[in-house]
């Protein structure tokens, strides 16, 4: 199972992160000049957002067991992410339930960090809170996904052994 994770989820996260950092670095010449610390903070936020989202995807697969349904559920939850992330509409003017939903989205915290870094005079300390939340989300979703997938695998192994006994 660890080999499966290292062979699939880990490279996917790294490739997505390098693509995000590459796009950000390419656009960097057009955007406000960032210090190295600000660029590293933004890159770290992107990495932990990708880890949190892939962990949530693993949870969806662990819950429903069918990739097609899990992808659909992720799309339904992820589709309004940009509208609720606070960049299009201010989060504080949204109803309480929507603010709670926005707070749970990793994209909200990544965009908050990116905005803070691009504003220039905002201290790094204010963005650490959002980065800590992203790290917590990444750890939580990946651990929950690993637990749910291990439960699903155990159930599948039991079914296989029952089928083997019935066939014999």
C-alpha cells in the first residue's frame, strides 16, 4: 500500500506542485516583485493545498469506492471554490454557512497567502496562520484517506477470501 502511494499519489503531488510553481514563477515577472521568503511561502502554500486536495480525493474514493462517483462528488464540492474563496466576493459579507464552507476550502487559504505576498507590506507572520491551516488540512485529509482506504482494502480482502472458499 505504501508502494502504491509512493508510485501514484506522491509523484502526482510533486508534478502538480512543480507545474503550479512554474506557472507562478513565469508570471512573477508581470506581478509585483516578491522576495525569496514571499516566493517560498507561496510555493509552500501551493504544495500543501495540492496535498490537501489529493488527500480529500482519496477520502472520496475511500467513502464511495467508485472513482467515477468520487470524481463527481469532488467536482460538485470544488466547482464553487473560486466563488467562495474570497477573491471574487468578500468572505465576511457571505452568510455564516458559506463562510464556514469557504474556511474549509484549501483554495481560500492559498489565495489569502498569495494576496498577502503580492500586497508587499503585509508581514510574513500574518500568512503563517493560513499556512498552518493548510498543513493541518493536508495531514488530516491524507490520514483520513489512508484510514478509509485501508478499511476498504480489508473489506475487499475478506470478500476475496469468501469467494475463494466458495469456489473451492
